[in-house]
């Protein structure tokens, strides 16, 4: 189901935090430019990059702001190099103009948001309240980013690696959407062995990059289309690209959905708690399943659409560390054909296993 | 017949969109000439601003990257760090470099990035319709200072070149004006030197060019040149600052 999981090799086992696993994965994927500005709870990521980027032959810059960081990533990507930045919610808000420019110039880039609770300065506890911003695109214009939501340190490593492949393949910004829990927790994981590690010099050169016009016609990297009609034409091209991605890149994990009467829907670390609740409910003999979206954009609509039209009466219970953001995408996919309920907390509060069980039981009895 | 003068290769044979009397077109040509005289067209990467000069890449015939408003020096920093053997420059207006992009400007300079900056000071925001810029003179009328800039509420013309010259990371800063044949030749020399500095790894070099905007100064082209000479260069003195 997940391409990266299939390519799992016999690489060494290491113990890393989610933040460090993302950073290591980026370097293993051939990322040779990182710019960032410190913010909790992703400081281990920028710290890892500071320590390891130079020795990997890449460039590390602590920028003066997130505004600068995302625009440095723009320049790095325009140079044809795999590039990444990372931050947490307030910093990602600052980057939105830059992300829109990256989408508009069709540059590949990876942006990591280790979410904390908002709005405003909020606090540094885990949250999933930047879903709208990531998935609906927080900057201006009709664009999308691919959004990947790892739920474990192992998956953070796998999906970051994959993010660089997708970014290059589609020339699109890819967001890794994790939360403070994922960033901070340490788990053992297996990392790619030498033969799977990407050597940046061996990556295909990008014919569109700004590298000097010595042996070819000049290249221009831009997102400006002044003449009436030109931008519409370009936007339609973008839309065709997004359609194609929506067809090909819907990924999710499903557990026990065939006989289920209630399907829990959660992503990221929240899905691990939901899974725990599902196991407890199954032990009680209750027919509960789980869908865990791995791609948040494109949203894995197909599985929900299929379940929505089944003859069986089903209920979806969407669980989030927000007040109902992914909920809207589930409702859109289910399109009123089955019941969709919600359980969520935000501001640092996390729906507990007990709360999930209680909500599921009351759904089953209603 | 021996050809003694012509359009330089790095400048495409096109009419520009600039108003008559605008300095941008002149400086575009000077930049292109400097690049061709140094024979660096094939290794040059220009970073264009958001401002009247956003489509400079349509006129120049070498690789360019368009930056968001004010972020030119962040974009250029990454390009140069990853391609140190190339020649990278930014071309920025006063709103771009000295208002919205002040942080990027100061920090790229302070890091001593080995870049060349061509800074067009026309004392207004041209592209958006002649609003007040950080470099607008006291008393100068603009779309957003209709009674003239008042230092009590709008502050003073920002001499960002002098400010940058204070930074240890900065190698050279020079101010010129494209207000006369002499000024134009001087500007070209300054730009060429700023490129040479980069090629010799000397570090951050900036050339500020006082440049006319007759449209938003509400003057004829000739009056504009006089205004640079008699008014603007009194506030922004010409010459080598560092
Ligand atoms: C984030 C953002 N804010 C505002 C604008 C609108 N805008 C475009 S150009 C410009 C000012 C340009 O002035 P300057 O840098 O002095 O260049 P000039 O046009 O005078 O050459 C402004 C405010 C924008 N494009 N992006």
C-alpha cells in the first residue's frame, strides 16, 4: 500500500525522535539544502540539520525568519537541489506566501509542520488544528500541496523520503504534517542501508533549473503571468496536474472495516489512540474498524465513497486534535449517505481512549 | 565595416514597458553590458524583484529567478551557496529592498553573502502607482503622502546603504545616479566592479542607483534629471560609501 513500506530494507535500527527521523530521512533522500528558524516543538529537527548537513555536502542556514527560510528554499529549489524547511504552526503561517510562490513556480520542495496548538502563540502541546491550512492551502491562489501525515517515527522517516520523490515527480510543494507528540517521541526505527540512500549528485538534473545558460537557452523560474489568458492557461495546467495526483496518490491504512458498524477515522498520532480504542472495543465483541488517511491531500476519498454507498448502515466517527477540520473532508466524501459524527479536542487537549470508547458506545446504541 | 557599437548580447532587442524617462531601462542595459564585458553571461543568475522591474527577465538574455516582494536576497543567498561558481545578483527597488525586504537585506549583508546587489532608488513605489517609499524625500508628494512626506509622522528618508556599510560582512557599497552621461558611465563601472568583487570572492557588494520616475514625480524627463542632481543627491550623496 505504501511504496516506502514495500522498499523496506535491512538497514540498521536506530533510536530517534520524530523530529530527528524526519531530518535524517531528508538527508538520506538527497536533500542538500535546509533553512529554518527555531521554534518548539521542532527544534531537534533544525538541530539535526545544523549538525549533519555540512558533513553530507549540503548547506544549512539558520535564517532570520520563516519568511526568509521559505524563500531560501525557493532559491535552492530553483537551483535544482532537493530542499527543505521545517517549523511549527506560527512559523508555517509566516511561510504561506512563499509556499504559494513555490506552487506557482512549480518548484519541488518539502515543508515540515510539527503542529502545536493555536490560534496565536497558543501553546506548545500537540494539535492538529493546521489541517485546513495545509490541506486547503493556506496561501493565496488556486493551488495544492501534497500533504503526508505520519503516525509513527518509522513512518515519519518513510514518508519524508517519499515526500522528496513526490515533490520532484510532480514539481509540487509537499507538506509533512506531524504534531508535537510525533516530533518529540522517540521510537526505534530501521533506516535505509547505504544502497537505498540517495546520492544527490546522481539525481537527474532538472532541465528547468536556473544554473546559468552556458550551453542552452536561458531559463526563468517565475510565477508571474501578466497577459490576460496566460495565467488561466497555466492554472488549468496546474488543475490537470492536481487531478492526476488525486487519481494516483490516495493513501490510507484500513483495519477491520469489512464487518464494521462503526469506523473510526483519525490521522497521525491521533490514529494510534483511535487504534487502541478500536482494539479494546473489538475485545468487547463490538464491530469497530479504523481508517487512517496517510495522504491528507489528496484525501483518500475513494474508500469513503465506496463505503458510503454500501447497503449496510454505517457510522463514521472522526477523531481529531481540532474542532473538526478533517471532518469536512470525510463529510464531503460520504456525501450525506451515512452518518458522520465527531469527537475532538484542541488547545493541547487530546481525545483519550476512554472518550473514544464512550463516543463509540453511544453511537452503537443510538 | 567595423562595428564599433551595438546592442549587447545579454539584452534582448525588445521595447520595454517602462515609461519614458524611467531609469530602469538604462540600468538594465548597463547590467547587461557589464555581464558581457566580463564574459559571464553563461554563468550569471539574476534575481528579479516585485516592482516595476519584475519582468526584467524578459529583457535580459540569461537565467533568472523571480522572487517574492522583498525576498530577493533570501532567494539569492540559497542560489549562490549552492552554486558558488556562478555569478548571482539581485535587482531591487527601494520598496523591495528597504521596506518589505529590510530583514532579508540586512541579514544577507551581515552574513557577508558573496552577492552583487543593484538597488534602484527612485524615491517612490512605481509599480503600485507612486506611493511613498522609505526613500521618499521630506516634503515630496506621493499617492500616500499627498501633502508631502512629513518626518513627524512618516519618518525620514532611509539611507539604507549607509546603514549597510556599517556591517562587518559588507565588502563594498557605492551610490551612483543615472542622471547624466557621466553618471551612467559611473554606474556601469560600479556595477562591473561589484560583479568583479563577487568573482574574486570578496563578498557582499551593493550599488545604489538614483533613478528617475518622471511619471510619479509628476515631472518631465529633463526635470527629473535635474531633481536627482539638485534634490535627491543632496539627501543621498553620491560616491563610494564603503
Ligand atoms: C507582499 C506584497 N505586498 C505588496 C505588493 C504590491 N507591490 C508590488 S510592487 C510594490 C512596490 C514596488 O516599489 P519599489 O520596490 O520601490 O520598485 P519600483 O516599482 O519603484 O521599481 C508593491 C507595494 C506585492 N506584490 N506583494
